[in-house]
C-alpha cells in the first residue's frame, strides 16, 4: 500500500488562506454557525456513534460532546469580535505622538489530531479555536473511535467551507504522512509517546504546537473535607467514560484519620451510581480496545481490591475498582491509568502530600477536597499542574473561558474560549508613527542627539 501524499491538500488550503478569505469576522462566524447546525442536524448520528465506540449514553454525550461543542461554538460566535479587536498599548513618551496596538493575525493552515476518548470534543473543540482565529485546518479524527470519525468525515464537509477545511481518515501511516508536511500549527491530543513524535516532526519546521496530554492527576482528601461530597464527585470524575478521561482523578491521597469513612462513602457511591452489577448499567462505559483492556487487567494486581475488580474481555468491561494497600512503587502508580481503577494511598500531613506530588511529573489536573482554605492554598502554592479544582474534579474543562492545558509532562499550550483564539493567532505588535518630523519636540538631555530629534510621530 502506497504512503499517502498530502502536499496537494495542504497546498490548496494554503492558497485559499493566503487569498484572505478566512480573515473576516463574518466568514469565521458563518463557519461556527454552520458547525452548530451540523451538531443539531446530526445529533442522532453522533449519539449512535458514541454508543458504538464507547457505550456512552445520551446524557454524557451531550455533556461532553454533542451539546458541549454546540455551546462552545455559540460562545465563540458571541465573543469573536471582542477577541479580534486590537489591544491598545501605552506608548513611551519619547515616541509620542504615536499609537501602539497588538493585532491578532491568523497563523495559516493547522493540523488537528483528535483523540478517541472524547472523539467529538477533542477533535472539534480545537477546530472551533482554529476557525475563531481565522485559519484553515485539516482534521484527523482518531481511528480508535471509528464510528464517530466516520460521522465527522461525512458531515463536516457538508457544512464547512471545503476550500478551508477537510477531514482525513486513517491510522498511523496517514498520521505520519500528515506530519511530514509543513504546517503553520499542529494541535495534538493523546499520550506522551506519540506527542514526542509530533513535537519532533514540528521541530523540523519550527511549527508551533499545542500538546494536550494527561498524567497522574492527584486527588487530595483532607481531614476537613465533606467525605460524602468528596466521594460522589471523585466517583463521577473517575468512572465517567469508564475512567478514560485525561482530567480524571488518577489516585487519591487521603488523610489517615478519615481513610476508613471515606472508603465506605466511596463504595456506597459506586453502588448508588452503577448498582450491584455495573456491567448491566446503561450509565457505565466500556474500554476502547483489547490492548487497553489487557493493560488495565494487569494493573489490578497492584494492590488489594477493596471494591470491584470484575472484568469481561469479550465485552471490554472492567468494573469500577478501588485499590488499597498500594505501594508508591507499584505498576499502577508508574503510569497514567486511563481506566476505571482508583488507587487509594494514605498520608499523614500536608507536607507529605506536597512532597509526594512534587516528586512526580506535573499532572494535567490537581484536586483538593477540604473545607480548610489555608490547607487548600498551601497545597496549590507548593505544587504544579495544568489546572486544578477545589472540592470538585475533572469538570473544569467545560468552563469555556478557563484556560485548559498541561504543563511539563502533561502538555503545553492552552485553549478553550479566548485562550484557544490566542493559541491560533500571532499577537503582532504594531507601532503607528507619523511621517511628520516634529523638530519642536522637547527631549530630556540624554535624548538631545540628531537621531532622536528626527523621530517621526503621528500628526
């Protein structure tokens, strides 16, 4: 099978971008309106595809994918002209009279490589940012969510300007061939191994990137926490989408004096959410592939199974599982779990929490459950993460204007709302100076030289 060549595809989009057609606010708003129409007109197709790929029910599909994208596009439509407006900057007196502005120019043609765990959100949300910034783009959905990728590939060209946007289906060969091209921006969501390949490809042309990765997101349950609230919100964050969420709590550091009652609340919550047989629950998802299933089953031996542990290879089912007596050196603590397994480790002090978290790569999210605000601020001030939440977890990405993205090993670059617009534009500083030479300008003594007396200023 021959390696695909995407030079002509990229050349066509770049030619259209260079024509200036994608720059006007009206064109950008038209594309965003069309994207919203696509999500409304074909919502049923997306629901079926998400159920096929991940066994995701309609409520969760709306919350994280279908209605989420529609809402984000609506927000961008409402705010676009404000985002596009040049920012005035104070000009030094030595250059007066003059004016200085920062304008936000589109980058060009971007490549968007989507992810399988939220195959609508993590493919089309970056596209909203690209459109808002006035760019063209090629979208590569994940082949691991094949049904959803097929809907995107069929419907997107029906609604968006084909001269600016296209969809490429395929697996590693197609992605590799796409990365060989000279893009103006690359957006990747996925794991660190592939991210390094993407960044190496971008480095060849000094192409800017946004890398949305993951990490082991620590979740701290302090002695002052409301344990029932903590248990419910951690359960929601960990076991939605069968734990296949980059912002999900990856492990819990619970203070020793509340460990037992917290575990009791957590078990009760799991039973309330998914019943005695979660395999039959319409609210519980499935593991995406045989490879991920096998990896997760191997991790079950990393501690004592306090609750759950059941699994069914044929159904790609792994039950919501809580592990105790987990060593910090165990396999489940060495990699992002990305599945429905939650290790619980006990700690004795805030310092122990800070030392534990700080000794590991920076996570995408960090979560603190505590009523004691000084404890919360002490932990936040002494740790690093892409983002964080207090008395909640995993849901911060749904806030449109909150910057979302990692730091260090969990990624680079931010997006959503205006942060996404900024990621896809060049903040271009411009000094507007007059052609009139004002020899009457009075300068301090250190400015009294021929060059500065000839500075041109606006009339």
